[in-house]
């Protein structure tokens, strides 16, 4: 069966490619040998659809080859734009889908990187629940994470809560005022203070341990999704 009589889509496309190649030869543009091109990038979510372009190009190439025509098949593969195809949504380990549109715009911001790394290392990343928690004794670390939540996660300031763990000989009000001043979170947004009772009842940390809790629907899932995307970036280096 000649290509003109075939109803197979690849044969029909092959005829169009062949006719164009002949015309380009007549016009002096090319040698007249059809060239089938396809390209891929390794970024983005991977699924069976990624083979679509390659397979379609291959079938057109095979149609021409089987009919005895000279033809070239060119397949290119590059990573010049590694985040060009970041999927619009990403599924977590619980098969829940989360939007990722903000990631390409945010991924190079120092505060974004710092916030993700802090939560990945010091946060309650593995625990269930909608609230995000981070615990540390370094006020700078707590402040950076709060700035990340306010500026980039767009969390309202009233959704920030602070909890403290202190030793019995520490003054509760002094500790509250210290963390409130450093974090700019008002004292009325502090939880009940928990007193540490153990082998060392005397002061071992000057202002106790700070626990920042950030509330927001879907916030934990969003940060987890960002961490997953950023870890992919880092593992490609």
C-alpha cells in the first residue's frame, strides 16, 4: 500500500514530510532528504506521556524508512532549562495533590531557601496536622523562619503562635518579653509556658527553648511540596 492510500496517521504525516522535503530541494533550501526531529528535557514530572513526541516522530520515520526513502532521525536531549516543565501540581506521599506554580519564581530567593532548609532540618516535617512547627534556642533562626512564613507563605501575623520551654529558675516574663521583642510577635500570641523538670533544674538556657507554630490551611503540604521540588534541584547538581 502506498502512502497516498494509507489511512494510518503516520503514513499520512510521512507523505507531507516527503512532499515538503522535495519542494525544499527544488527551491535549493535542502538536500531533499527528510529530517524527523524531536527533543526532550529531563525536568518536570515523569509519566508515560513523556514518550509521546518521541514515539510519534519514530512512527513517521519508520513509515518513510519502510517505503525505501532516505530519512534522518534527530533526537536531542538537554537540561538547559531544568525547571521549564515543573508540573502545575505535585502529589505527596499520601497521594494528595498540591499546586507548585509559585516555586519557579521563589526558588532563587535567599529567604525561601533558608526557610525550606530550616523546616526540613528543624521542623515537624514528619508529623501529621495542618500547623507548621519549628523549635530552636537560636532567636535568629526563629526570626528567619517567621519572616519566611509572613513574606513568602503569606501567613497573616495573627496566625503565628509562640510557645516556650523554660527551666524552673528562669523568669517567665523576662523570657516572654525577650522572644516577643526579637520575633515581633506580641505576648498575647504566646501559649502557656512549659517548665522543664529534670536532672538540671537550674538555668542552662538563658531564655529557654522557643517553639513557633504557624497556622494556615494547606501550609504544611505546600512547604513539603517545595522541599520535594528543591531537593530534586539539589540532587541534579
